[in-house]
C-alpha cells in the first residue's frame, strides 16, 4: 500500500521501489510508531477532530496490532513501503473505514521524526543502564585492588608505580563523562515533533502539548519546519556512542597488551576468548580485538550521518531516510560492545604478583629518588641530573635503583643516606602520592 499513490497513473519501477523502501530496517521502530499513533488518535478524539468512537476503535486496533507483533502472530513484511504504511494498512484492514482517519492532521514527515526521536530516546536510556552496570564493575575492581601495585606508563614506557585501582579509576572517569554527555543529549532531544505536519503545521486544532505529555516529552518543538528536518539529536547521540566506543577501544588495547605472554597481567575468561585453527596452544583475546576493530565502524556511521546532513535545504528531504541504517548500526555495535566489555571485565583474573614485580622494574621509582633529593635541599633540576647518572649506573650494572649500595649512591651524591631505601620502596612511592586524584588517595 502506498500512502501517496492517488496522483500517480503508472506503476513504480521495481528497482525504484526496492531502492525507496525502508521497511526492511525501520520495522524495528514498530513500538514507537504504534505508541505515537495511539497518542495522536487519542488527541484527535479529545479535540473533536474525529469522533470519540473512531478514536477508540483506532486505539484498540493499534493495541491489538502491537500485541500480535509481540506475540509473534503478526509478521512485519509484505509490500509496504515502510513501517508507517504497514501499520496503517493493517489497522484499516482490521477496523475498516475508521482506520483511514488515523492520519488526519499528520504527515509522514512528523511521524518519521517522532518515531526516530522516540527510538533514539529509548535506546539512549538502555545505553545509560548498560554504562551504569559497567561503572559498577569498575567500582568493584577498584575496591578489590586498592593495594594491587602495577607500573604506570607513558609512551608505553614504564614511568611511575601506581595501583590497579588507580588505573581502573581513570576508565571509570571516562564512562562517567559518557553518562553526563548522554544525559545532556537526552535533555535536548526530548521535544516532541508530532503535529508539525509536512513542515508548516496544519489547519486542524491539534493539541500538541497533550501528545507531547502522552509520549513523555518535555514539550513540543518550537518550529514546525525545524521539527521535521532536525537530526542534530541523532548526530549528537552517535557522537556520544563514538566516544563511548573509543573509550572501550582504549581499554581493549590495554587488555590485549596485558593478556600477552610478555605481560601476563590478566587472564581472560574462556567465555570471551577463542583459539587458533592451527596452533592448539593459542587463546586469543578476540572480543577485545573486535571491540577495538568496530570502533572504526562506529566512526564511519557518524561520518556518514554528517555527510548526509551537510547540504540539505529545509525542510524534509528523502536523503534523511539514510539516517537510520547508520544510526541503528552504531547503536547496536556500541550496546553490544559495552555488554561484552562488562562481561569480560567481570570474569577476568588479575595476576597481582606479576603486576607487582613488573612495577619494580624499569626504574619506575626514579622520580621518587629525585623527590627524595629535593627534600634534602637539592634543586629539582639538579636532582633530575643526579638520578639520570644513577640510572646509567644501574643500566651498566644491570640492576634496579633499589639494588645499589649506599656507597654507590654516595659516590654520585653525598646527600643520600640509609633512608633512601624506604623512600623509594614500591609501597612508599604510591602511598606518598596523596594529592587529589593521585593513587595514594585510594589507600
């Protein structure tokens, strides 16, 4: 059924029809489409635009369609152009002439805008829930590993000692910011476009405030032309998703490194690993690698949406149909990635002894030697040079700073005393860093 076929005399070309249809991907919005139509029909009856009898018939008919889809009794398909025409055709077949009154005072333009906003809002709420679960996992890891020492890195070089709690706390902060961004996006998108019509409103006495309230929106949109042509909320949400996926990718990269034979900081559960078809000893971090790899895909979805929108004149253009596949792909990819990352982290085994030993290597306490000298009255820049000489000596002797004898220390700087060994111990290095946000604050 075509909602627009009255003025056409020739059949649509088969390829044109296939190229034009969107039912194959917008059918996932059936709940939002039916909810929006129920609110619209209820408002039409309340306003006396259609009879209360017809309004009630339409609402009951729509509710029966939703129930049958949910129960698997009605399959979305056939030759309908999109989910909107599918629902309307099914409604008319069930309740007759009254079904043809549903579209009174409504365009497919504001209907599409409404469905996409509602679907985005619902998905955004689900994403918030999954991110909150992931943050809970970070909290548990932090609580259990406040004194799990490990090396911290810059440039992938060992830099200073830290704790696993401090390291995981950094990722917690990233995802807390993601939650904040999602909240901002939800607030901005929560305006109802229903009633905007094609772009210039309608002559019927619609109550847009009523339908906005019925559908859980904060208010109706202000400008009917902007209502049907706005996709800023979608661009903003997919940007948020891209940032979430980037954070997941960074964490995945570290898990992949830590899981390697060279590091052995972590052991990934079998549930989130795969093997090799030829090398029986292999246990590969495939889920972490796929999350990292799918990040480029999500970035591509964002770029695709930006390019679709960049040159569109007001108001609605068919180009906007291209928003859905990219947006849906980003939504699905990120939600699955968050869930899988949470599962992987929740079942991961941390090799605390290995991390502790690694933290003692690579001169991670070199800065603490410099700080020790500063406390003895040596200017920091001078202390920096002295520690450089000490590191060169250690490299020559193939030992750690902790292994130098006091006489070897004093040959380079006579201000060093026996208390150097306590000052540069792993525990002391971390515990003494108690500035706001530092690892010692967690101990």
